[in-house]
C-alpha cells in the first residue's frame, strides 16, 4: 500500500525511546532501516529514527491499528530494551509526509545545534533512556529535527 501523501484523515503520532540490548554496527543499522522502510510502506506508516550510542528515538505516524501492530512487534524485538513511550496524539497531518523512515545516526551532531537531543537520547550509552518532562516537547522536537534535515 503506498503512502498517502496529503492525507487529511487523522493519524496517530507516537514517539518512543529505547536502548539497544547491544551496540549496532553501521551495516546492522542500515539493514534495520531497510526492513523498517519496507514494513512501513506496506503499513502506510511514516516517521523518523534517530540513533546514538546504543539508544533509539523513533517517531511513527499512521493508522492507529498499524501503529499498535508495529509497537507490538517492537516490544517483542529482543534488540530493544527499556522501551519508554514518550508521546502519542492524533494529528490531522503527518509530520513526516512521505518519509517511510527518515534516519540519522546523531553521534556526530553538536547537541547545541539541536536543542533537546541530549534530553531525549542519553549520553551514557545503552544503559538507560532519558524520558521527557513534557509530552508535547517530544512532538515539537521531532518537528524541529525534521525541518533541519530537509
């Protein structure tokens, strides 16, 4: 099923953070990304995946039942630990439009240029994930990050 650009019916926007149970090599990240993009296109999902030092921060958006099914798969995935649901809301528009899965390994980014980066992705490696004080800040963080990536 193709991504529905300009979709005006409500979609669910969900953001979560998790710690990888082990560090991913670059080729493993690219493999994970390829599978995610294929699955997301089939499920009419869009979003973004950020990775830093063993931690993931992901936003997904799409039909509610597809979001739920995808999160069940992620919850069962043994590569993820300490999954923290940060934000969920119905939206009238997609933040990530036709991105089946935007991706950035943010290890080389300057946190001063991307406010919130260290707030949501722990510097300490894969031992823990930092959660948000304000749910809506997570949504705004992803919107701002998307703007800087395009």
